[in-house]
C-alpha cells in the first residue's frame, strides 16, 4: 500500500499500531515508500484514545480476536473516519463461531452494512492457529458513508464500549508485566478467583 502511494504521489500516511512495534526497524535509505509508514508501539485502546490522528479513509484491522477487541477497534476507527471509510478486517474464520471477527461481523456489521467476505489462501496458517482442518479464512470488507450510517447504537453507548475495553486493556498490560516477572503465573487464570 505504501509502495503504491509512493508510486502515484499520493500524500498519505499509514499508521500501524502494535504492542511489539518497537522491535521493527525500517531501513528508510533504500525505500522511499517506508516513509509513508509510521509504526506506533502500544495497545489499540490506549493509542487510539490518547493520540491525535488525521481523518482516515481506509483501515485494515488485524488485532486481537476477542469480540470486545474487534468491537472496540471498529468503533474507535469509526470515530476517526472521514465521510467515506473503507474497512478490511482480517481473520474471519468461518467454522469457528466464537471467533471475535466472525461473531462481531455476523451479529453486528451484517445487520447495518453491506459486508463482502473475501476468501484468502491462508488455509494452512488457519489450521496451524486453530488446530482445525478445513477452516476457511476470509477477510471482511465494508464501506461506510458516515452520513448514511444508520446503526441502532448512540454515541454514549459507543463511548461506554470504548471505555470498558480500555479498562480491560489496562488489566491485560498489568497481567503481562506480572507474567514477565513471575512466569509461573502465566498458567493461572485469576478470573476464577476474582468475581
């Protein structure tokens, strides 16, 4: 994408958000297109709520695959959208009903938007991730015209969803720090003990 933007002199920027971005270094001396990419290290909830971004036209969402994370990423992206937004979700796994991308797409997005499923050739990768043979892997594409978007969810509810997710994300960060200091805790699910 950055390469095409460079080849066609499109003045745009690609922002990538990932907790592990600090490990990725780009050699900008060889490829001018790399200057179009700005890697941001952090969790999506924290970054998207604290950083100022320009209005966006396209989002490729390939984040954590829980329902809450997918829902957060969609609404946080919608808050940053220009009038016309294109979104591509990765990893819609057809045979896994509990998968967050599939569940959010089926239960919410398909009610309000025209969603296209694009079959990809990642069958081997999906089988390795899920230990299930024959799982079909899709990407979900949708286009949103903000002025025409008619969802049965208001701004206050969206803000509640975003805040709830950010609290959950903070707990994950704390847990990650604890797990690094005391590796034995990785195997313990504290939610069983805390109600």
